[in-house]
């Protein structure tokens, strides 16, 4: 959580993406830390992770958490590359339009 980004912020939903070199047919593992920003809106926060036409939704509940103790969770997800480059996207989704998922320490490694 030292260098995290809130995918929604206080003014609306958002996303962050990065494109990187991949090998078609290769499986990749994406790992990251996530927590819900407990400041505003519904306590259930959701984020969609997508790459190479594949996606998954991750959720967390902010009840019992605070800004100083956000309840960071390590998560992982795998995808199979289709092309020589892939764009990985993390997007705030769900009922919250403000103060959504906070994201930190993203890594992608071939498996």
C-alpha cells in the first residue's frame, strides 16, 4: 500500500493499463495486492482484470477496515497470451463510482 493507486478516486470510476511483450500461447500469472478504499459508497468494492480477451472480477469488503488498515490481500490470475504484445487492464467495476479498489505491487511472470 505504500505506492498504491485507487482505481476510482473520489470523482468517478477509472482504469489503468499497460502493454508489454508476450509469447502467443504462453500462460502468464498476474499477481497484485488489492484493498478497498473504505472512505465512500458501498462497502463492497469490485475490480475487473483483463488481458488477451480474458477477464476476472475480484471483490473485497471494506467493513472493519480503515485508511490506515485497509486489509490488503494478495491475489493472482492467469491468462494465455494471443499475440506478441498484450495489454493488461485493471478497472473499477460494480456499484461504486467513488473510492473503489486500491491496487499495488503488480507483477506478471510466464508460467
